[in-house]
């Protein structure tokens, strides 16, 4: 039997002491902490996380630029910014740039954890993902490409929702079976391939890319045949 998955929090903080403190505290509160010391490392690891804790001052790029990169890639992951820059203009810049929350340093760990919990709760309540023309609304069981509403089964929607939550992450067939069909499913991995073929046909674009030797990944911005 698989263990319950802990919420994953990406901590983008170059100060080693601060990063270790945050990781230790969040682990004690039943989160999985993923540390990143630079902006480039954060962008490589972001597909693993459900929430990002983003420091503004980093050695290779600032947090505002990282935030812009995240939002430009159509990733709707909740982002909480941390900074010693506590003046209102900096807060406004972060929030208008797409941050979901902004917490000045120094901060209280209990308050930080409460804000993380609120972001995860808000994200799970919404249950809607938007990628340019593609809209996935799990709450209303609706998937649209442009103005066209697609006829998807519950299992097809569950599959699409699962992979679309983490764009660009490569999922193995085994992981997809475990998390979409469920641990009780005793069928063969081939059903994953059948599912992907059916969804590609309905979506009209190759949102589901094959990753050789692994399985599949969700591409939030696939090209049409005319564009490729």
C-alpha cells in the first residue's frame, strides 16, 4: 500500500542557514521540502512542487525575474515571495507580477506555514488549470480547447488533470497507473498508451508528449502541424 503523499514545497533561498531552518521546520509540519539555492536550480525543480517559497535576492537572478518566467510559462503554481524589501512598492510589484502572497523578512515560521497551507487549500478548491487555449475545470468536469467543449470520460479528465498539474514533468506508466487508475488496478501498463492516444485525438494538439524510456509528459504549449 502506498503512503499518503506529503505536500511538496520548493524553497528558493540562497542563504544556507535560512534554507536549512525552513526545510527542517516544514518537514516537522509534514511537508516535503525541496531546497534550491539559485534561480536556475529553482526553475529545474519547480515541476516537483505544489507551492514555491521564493526569496527575492538570489545570486544569479532576482525573484521578480523568476516569478515572471514561471507565469510566462503558464505555470499557475502558488508562489509566496520572501524579502527584506518590505516597502509597499516591492510588495505591489510582486503581487502584480503574479505572486500569490508576499511576506517580509524576518518572518514567523508559524505564520509562514499557515500561509502555505492557505495557498494549497485555495489551489485545491479552485481545481482549474488554464494553458492558452486549453482549459481544464475539474470541479465542473469540463475541458475546453478554445470555445469547443470536449467530451471526456471521468478517467480521461483525471488523467489529463494529473499530468497538467506539473507541466514538463516526465511520468512513468507505473506512476500514472498508481495515481490515476489507483493502487487497486491490476491491469497492464498498455492502458496508459491507449489513454494517451485517445486524449491526443480529442485535444487536437500533442499536449501529451512521449518521453523515451520513461513514459509521458504534459507540454503546456504544443505546436500545431502547421506551426511545426
